[in-house]
C-alpha cells in the first residue's frame, strides 16, 4: 500500500487533518457549537464554486469564504446579540444558497467540485501537503500559545471577562481556526463530512477522558486513528476514503457512548 506515492501523500495529509480537526473541534464541542463546522463547510463549498467560476484557486477562495463566515458568526453573536443558533442558521443557509447559485453560474458540477464535496484524499499532491502542513502548523502553534486563555473562555466566558481576559479576541481565534480547519480538510473528507471529523472524536473522548486536557489529547488520537484505519480499510475494500474515515470515527464514538454513557469526571 505505501509503495504508492499517492498513498504516502494521503496518509501524511490525513494524519495532519486527523490531529487538527478534533483539536479545533474540541473547543467547538465544549462551547456547544458543534454544528459551526457544518455552516463553515457550506460556505467553503460556495468559495470553491466561486473560485471555479472565476478561474482562480478554489482552495484560496474557500478559505476566504470560510474565514468570512466564521467572523460573521462571531460578529452577529457579540455585536448584534443574535443567539448562537440564529447566527449559525444565517451563515449555514446563506452558504448553501450561495453555493447553488455559483455552481449554476459556473454552468457545471464537474469532478473537481465533487472532490471538494465528498473529499478526494487520494489525489492530494505535494503542494497540497505543504499547504496543509503550513496551515496546520500555524493552527497548532496558536492553540499552544493561547491554550490557557482558550480553555478559560470555553469553560467560563463570563468569569474570564471579569478577570480581564480578551474574550472576544479569543472567540475570534477559535472561529478563524475552525475556518482554517474546514478549508484544509476539504480534500480529505469533503465539506459535507468535515464537521463530523471535528466533532465525533471529541464526543468519543468525552466519554473516555478523566480531565479536560485528556479529552483534548484523546480526541486528537481518535481523529488520527480514524484517518489511518479508515484509509487502510478504504484501500483494501475499495471504498470512498472520506466516508470510511468518518464511519470509523462514528463507530468509535458509538462504542464509547454505549460503554460509558455518563459524562466524564472533570
């Protein structure tokens, strides 16, 4: 299997995304905002369609659309006092509608667009891997440097605000990290399934972990394991890689939930 270069590239890119998606998704799930990834995914697809229509890099336009959507959710929630689900609904349905309009304007729904919808990890090239490594490295660096503040604002935003923490800025960091994660994960599992890779490993980890930091670590390990196992199964069983990866993550989450349905002890 690993004698093929495309499989080596797939495993390398998948490993980065498998670690990053749950690491960022951890903050979304703990904030009761697990579906933010779905909304950003649909906006990212609208960005892919826009890039295709304009004849420019679809990954670049997808990242721009996803970041803009993340900032919009944050702005609506903090400056316009819209409820979190209302802000998410606005971005979610805007992304879907915009994607439909732009695909129609492009006049086609070709294999390239389908690859972003459902993932195309086996077509990852060296340039894609370097981009994933660079953006993933930036995301992990930001999480490492801001860990204490991110955790504090996640657990107790009001208390953090009283203590003088820049809650709005840290919330914006989480939103942008989520957008970057969606953007670089599109080629791995597709925009329709990227939110699943951000949330399912965290759900599994919550059932098995003994502390908040262990939840973070276990979620990343479950995500990595899901990608590696899912890719291996898809190769030998001739199955779609993106869907297989998510099914493995879902199976782990289901087993963990059945085995320990009660939430973890903090």
